[in-house]
C-alpha cells in the first residue's frame, strides 16, 4: 500500500515566496503522516487567477492589467532558485511532489505565463514540467499554449505518474497519450468542481484502469490579500467560497475511495494499492489488448515548441 496526500489549502494568494513557504510546511505535514506522494492543485504557486471569470474584457481593462502584472511578477521561473525550498523539502522528506504553478517564460520575451504542473522527485529534482495545452475560455488572456514535450508519464517510487490540468482532461487524445505510457496514478489538478466534474474523473479512472487523484482548487474571499483591488465589487460576500475544492481519490474501478472534500481545507490522506491497476486492465486495457493498432494510431509531436528568438 502507498499513502498519498492531496493538499486542499489556499495559497498565500499572489505571493510566490510565502506560498512556497506554506507548501514546504504542508509537504512536511503530509510526509510526517506517512505520505509518499504529495499533490497540490492547479497553479497553487502563487494562485489561480479567479478574477478572470468576473471581469469584463473591455470595461475592466485597467484592473485586468493591474492583476495580471501582479501575477506575472509572482510567477515561477523554473531555471532560478525560486523553487529551491520545495525541491529541498522533497529530498529531505523523501517524497514525490506534484505541484501546479504559474510558470514565467524565461527563454524569450520573459512575459508569457504558462499553466504548468511539476513533478518533483525524492532526490529534489524536477522530473517533468507539463504546460497546459489549451487554456479554457478567458484563461487564454492569461496563459500561453503549452506543447507536448511535458506530456509524459514518469517513474516514481509510488508508481508511474502523469498529469493533465483541469479541462485538458476532456481531451481524449491527451488522455490516451498518458494511457499509452502505462500510467498508474493519473493526477488532475483543477479549478473545476462539482458533481459533473467528479463523474468525469470517475469515467477517466474506468477508461484508463488507473488511480485518479483530483486535486481541487480551494479559495475563499478571506484568502485574498488585503490590498486586492476592487475586492468589494468583485467579491462582496466576505464568507464566499470562490472555489469549493472537491479533491477526490478514485480507484481504477471508478469508485470514489476518499473525498470529495467540499468547502473545507486540509489534507486528503489515503492509502492506495497500485497493483489494482493491472487487475483493472485484465478486462479492459484501451492502450493494450483492447486497442486496435491496425485501425487506430496516435502521433504526438513531443518536440519543444518555442517562439522565434533573436540571433546575433
């Protein structure tokens, strides 16, 4: 049996350093309770730009610029030492950490943000960085489009781990790309919630014959910083749950075994048996004996896509 922990806690919203500090303590808390895999939600560092669902594209242009600038300045540059505390705690506690971040481009313009999810090994290294392929609706005003260079399943001490972010999970070919790599633990960090979303994750578990960990994003009005601009207009209800979470653990049979955590914070800790994956695929293995490669094929362009850069 393997113990996993899904963190359903708000970040220190729009504060990279303080959110990383909070994440470090949460990893320690989870590892102390026996967790070998610790999972954070979508763009946990420094937070999901929830304001995009309430601002008017034209009328709130100035406010959008103000908030976007703040997000950009607190986004994570992977090549820097900003994540060092999180890498170090993974090594110290000997755990695998999967964490969503707002990633700031550091190759070309240095002004594009990506919705990324990192897999950090117990050795304290970044095993994989997956950028969300297709931001959803108003998210396209915040994040750039990812590529498939990080569409990987990686070996970890707890099993073969991969991730798709939020509504990427509705993309059948993206799911299949992970199934075809022999995924054991399918991680879905998300801003979505509710019964329809939970049923989607149950379908994915049955479809792939894998464990599915839904890491829900939780945020209340009280979690916004005191200087959040126009908070009284955008979030007049001081007790509002801007997002209710719904973190959940689903077995390869599609059964909910823990959660959903709804309108609460804390750690969702549960033991899972990775051997149930092979048992589930005895009858249905859509990338194996139930596939028809003579009829269907999937080609994935895994080359890293980068904008044209300046050459002297």
